[in-house]
């Protein structure tokens, strides 16, 4: 018996990292007009942002169906393995509800399914899934792995700067930033997630200042043991931020130093963030 870690495509995890750690991903759905795509399967980030730039209408997104989760879980429990299924904040998507419905439909006394609302999205969710997967690979029990995932939730910080709030506003995911819409539309906002919802953190007047502020925010979050950078069509800015985060982690004793990875945000997160997103998440010590 083993412990299988499941997450969803909003975690924006690199595929090779998922393969190495044994993390499986359930895709959300993106719909352009009459055509529906599975996030990260039928449509990749580069193709998505190209379509977004030329589309007259904003695409829509939806959670996986309970049936999709049921099929995914069923494929993993044939050997009596246990599942820990960690998903995007329930305040941003109904994905975790679909997972719970699927869990209730599975009757298999040999396997246990634990569904966790990460209260995060994108890089924040990714770091939580990684923490759980590393624990499982190291031989942690089911209860220990669940505890490590839940502890990671309490230690995550995520910070995102957007080129515009237009996509969050149209997609209905703007959360507590709604009250500042008038002033933020002409600014370059920095947002965070608190208690599973999007909150405004700061506003800057230019993109250059926003990126610079992200560097200092990273410094203010020390000490942290691992980090992830995500972006949409902003590779140079993301790589610079990755190098800065790596330099900060190196201030820790070598045995405590985790890794930093960079990845493009996928189509579902990209629908709500739009082009020009640069963000990072950290797992605090």
C-alpha cells in the first residue's frame, strides 16, 4: 500500500516535478465559445494565451465533475492505496466539492480518501502538494502526511502582481479587492490570498515598481524553506524573481534549504489573471 497525492490543474505544477514526486493532477475545464478544453491536456499555456489575446470574449472556467474525480480515484485505489486529494480554495472554485462528492461514492474498504481544501491556488497549492508528496515518499503514514499538508497550509504565503484587474473582475474572482476596483484599475496591484480569498495587499503605479516591490516582499517573508514562481508571458521577470528567492533560501543552514521552481500559470488561472502575471509563493520555516 502507498499514499497517492492528487491535486488539480490550478496548482500550476511542472509536469516533470509531478512525475518525480508521484503527484497526479485532475484538470479543470476552460471554454472558449462552444469549445471546451481540459486544462493542461487539451490546451497548454502558450496556446491559451495566444487565443486569449485574439478572443473577443473572455473564456470561462469550471470545476471537474464528480464523475471525473470518481474515475481518477478509481484508477488509483486498485491496489488498496490511500489518497490525499488537495485542491484549490473552495472560495475560488467548487473543485473541492466535486472531490468530496466523488469520495462519498467510492465504496472500497481497503482505501482511504482524504480531501483537503488548501485555501490556496496556483503556486501556493503547488507547494502544499509537494510537501505532502515528499512526506509520502519519505515513508510518512497517512495521518502524518495529512498533518504535514495541513501544517503547510498554515505556512504558505502567496503574492501576485497583475498587469490589470480586468480579468479577475470579469471572471468574478476579485474577492476583497472589489472595494478598490476604481482606484486599482489604473494601478499595478499586488494581491495575496487570506483565508482562501483574494485580498488587495498594495498598489503601485508602474509594473517596474510592482516587480521591485515583489523582491522586497520576498525579503520580508524570511525565513522560508522553499518557494515557487509563476507567471504568464513574463518569463524574464519570473526568472529574476526565482534567482532572488534562491539567494534568500541560501541564508538558511544547508540542510534546511529547499528548492525554488518556476512555471507558467495554466489556462484556468490564466483566465482570471490574464497576461502579465508575476507571482510567488513561499513555505515558511
